[in-house]
């Protein structure tokens, strides 16, 4: 375990606290999860419910939805020291350097106060040529934060957005109680790997987390890397989740996985939105198209990894000429989303559309290029978060707070 935030206290290995109080991690202490699974050792937060997980076509989404992007452990305490035992499951790819250990962000009364990693964990190694997966079990690790401010305070521990995290034990040097409900609006968001947090440095620095911090809303992040595919079970899970604001970011995964043609795409969008409206008939609903991604703007998928330069890049291998036969590109998808939302908005005044290139467009790509051709870096996440907060939550935006 180690701290990576220079000017705030992180976990300490000097000395020990003898009077630990152990508090079982319960579902009510986790925000941003749709369900909490009880395991042999602790609890595992999920971002889709069990009935939806039974409908997954493969293990990819199972691995992805269990990575707790936007999920945080929340409680109130006077403690000045906190320990959390966790068991991570990390995925690595043959021939690709492993990602850094997932980071835990500690917030005290809404302020970032510590940042740490935990060692150990299970490792899943994927052979991309055969898609075989070998899992090597590993030990649990401990994240420790001390030198927290004195006095009663609200504490949040944001879990790593990029690795499955089983929570085993919470220890503090003072009693823990439930955090109060501050009455914040709940923002339910669904999207692809960009929404999930790919290439973001830390869990509070994914663009949805940055937006939530800036606008004071409670985030439920259903960003699923590679799996924003208009799946009916995702729509039904969102339909059944209480929310004050809803956004769905559609496009890049439908194109880069090459799962459907234009004929199927339009009805799939309508069906997804119909399902959302069954549970949220008048909730502000924002449809967002893909940010700029030059390799897929006018070239259909599928998208494949390319290591010819010695680092991971992605390239699209579809034939642009096949757009006439219904193959999807980002520009084709944007045109269709714009058409569908305009058509539906005639009878649904709470439905809105946002072109993703207003969040990250050509000028942004020139300044902050996509390191792998698809995903923005940490600075790109900040740019997208700032723009979304302004366009969606700012004056005149679809999520602007009502003025009394």
C-alpha cells in the first residue's frame, strides 16, 4: 500500500492503532451500486442486479459491471484512522504491461483528503489470440488512512474504477454511523469505457465523477467498458433505479463492436428509451452521442488492437464503402440519434440531445490527442467533465437546478 497524493495524508505504516472498531460493510453504506452481493469473505458491489447478470452473453460484461466505477463506501465518524481490507481481481493481457494497482480516494466532508493503493489480489491473465483466461488467486490487501481531521465528519472511500473490489473489513478508531442523506439529486448515467473511466488516473477523476463533484449530485455510474450496446437488461435496470436525472451516451461501442446495422440501430434506440420512460416518464433525459474519435468517424468497425508501434493503439478495419449498406460509423450514429431525439421530443419535452463533439471535438483532439486512438487521458477526462457540467447542468441546460 502507498499514498500518491503529495499534500494530503495517506495510509501510514508507522506504528499501529490498538483500539480498532470493526464495522461490517453493509449495503446501505455503499452508494453508486445497484446491488451488493454477500460473499464468503465480505461483500461485492455490483452495478447491475443479479437478474440482469443472468442475461449476460459472455464474461466480459460480468467482469466490467463488477468494476465499481463511481461506487463509494460512505459513513459518518469521528475517527482519525481508517483501515479497509479488500480483495481485488485485476485483469492483465499477454504481452501488454499491467495497469497500475487500482486507487482508493478518501474524501472528508467532500474534500479529497487521501489517496492510496492496496497490494495483492487475484490476477486474470487473458491471451488475446485465443481469448483464454487463466486466474491466479492472490491475497487480500489493506488500505489505511490516518491523520484524518478531528471531529465528526462524513467520510467517503471511492473504490477503484478499473478493478473488481471485494470489501472484507472496515476498521476505525472511533464508532461508525450511517451518513445522512443530504437531499442531493441523483444522476443516473450509462455509457461506454469513457464513462466507465478508461485512462482516468483515479476514481474521483473519471469525467462523470468530476461532474458530480462540481454539480453536487449523487452519481450512479453505469458506464461499462465495451458494453454500451443498448442491451435491454441495462435499460430495465435503469428503469427500476430511482433517479432525478438520466443520461445515456450512445455510439462508440455499437460502432466498434460492429454488432448491428442501421436498420436495427434505430429501433434499438427507441426501445431503450421506451423502457427508460416506463419508469421515468418525465425525468430529464439526455441522449449524448460519441465524442470525436477520428478512427471511427467515417470507418465502420470492428475495432482491433494494434501493437505494431510497440504500444497499444486501436484501428478500425471496416470498409467505409459499406456505409451505403447500413454499416455504422460515428457520423451515421450521430445523425440517427439527432433524428430520433428530435422526433420523440415533439411529445417528450424532457428529452434532450447533446452532440458529443461539443464535449471533445477537433480542437480538443489537436490539443489533447487520444493516447490509444480511442480513449482520452486524464486531462481529456477533465475537459469532458468541465464541458458536460457546463452544457448539461449550467443555466439553460437540461439538468439545471430549478430556481425557487
